[in-house]
């Protein structure tokens, strides 16, 4: 936890850890013989060990706080998806005053051990019990927003397999859906934010980094061309660098009530759950609950 060096007490201890040992060193050397150097060396090692032990204990507390925060987010169904670039970068923070990055450990421990920005030096918490003045941040496009808006939101990531299916769902979503390149749209519901993607049109460079497409809630399929669909799914999983398991747990919702044998085999091989006869309206409603 490098941020600990901004803690004045820790910084002083790291710089002058030898000072408390100096008296014992002098005493040890004054004793003479074999015992003197032994006491002197032991005093030096004790000072260094105590400083390292204190830093290690704080680092362990920070690690546990981070794990607890990630667990709370997972249990609440939160997903960090940048509304500007659709990246899913995880939890990143910046100082509200200057925009400099703030370490996760500092935020998760509520600035208990380090209460200053590494960029501008400003206190992150003005007083005990005051709000922590950090914002959520997307490192890809530099978008910053309140933590409740970017980190503590339920986000449903829905996808259409083909561009034609994407246009059908976009029309069904209505004027609330805000189309945005590349081949995506977003809108708000009482349950949270909805991101709609066109699977076949996602750019390779987009999927190479953590992206909303890596966290699909459900996939809608219109049409019965098994060969074309297989090519789209292969391209998506290979480009995302995650392999077939990326889609294994995603429900495949098919518009047609009846599936040709080759399409059924394809879907049952790639998806754990396949539902037929799903209309665009039902797909959007069920996917956003």
C-alpha cells in the first residue's frame, strides 16, 4: 500500500525507524564483548521489523476492506459500466478537487490511514464523519461521476445477435433509448440502467479491453441462419479473448417458437439455457427486471 507513505506518522517511522534503536545500539556497544554487538544488531532489526509489521497490518486491513466492498457490490448486483465508452473497468477513483487517481485502498478504508490526495495534497475527508470527496472514474475515457452513479448501479447488458435484431429491439425500446456508436443504446428504468448491444457490430478493439459485452445479461436471436449465427458467436468470443465460456451462462432467447434442428444443436451446445418464442417486448421486459 504505497499510499501509506502519505501518512505522516508512517512516513516519519519509515524515515527515522532507526532513532529509537540508537540508544540501545549505544548501550549494546558500550557493553562490549560478544553481547554488545548482538544487542546492537537486535535493536536495529527490532526497529525495522516494527515499522514493517505496522505497515503490513494496515495493508492487510485495506485488502480485507477491498474484498468486502467487492462482495457487497456483487451481492447488490452492481456493475460498473461507463456510460460514455461502455468499458467495464472495475472500481477506480479520482480526487474531486484535482482529478488525480486515488488508490482503492484509501477509499475502501474510508481514508482512515491516509487522508490526502497524492496529486494536490488536499484532505479527502474534511472532518470526521464528513463525505469522502472522491469520484468514480473510467480510466479509459477519463469520465468521472459520483460513485452512486457509476459504481453503485444495477446495469442490465442485453444484446442482439445481428444488426437486424438490434434494430428491432431498438424500435421496441422506444424514444427513451439513446442510440450511441458503436452499435449500442442505453436507457434508464426503475430497476437501473439498460445497455443494448449489437453483438455482430462490436469492434475488436472495443472488446479487447474490459467491456460491457463481457457481462451479458441475455442474448436475443431473430432468424434461423445457424451458419451466420455461429460465425457471429465465434467472432465475438474469440475477439473478447474469453472463449466459449463467456456465453455459457447467458440465456439465449429466440424469437421463433420452433427451431430448425441445426440451430437447436448450435444453441444447446453453446448456451446453458435456450428459450423460444420470445418477443422483443418480452425480452426487454424480462431482461431489465
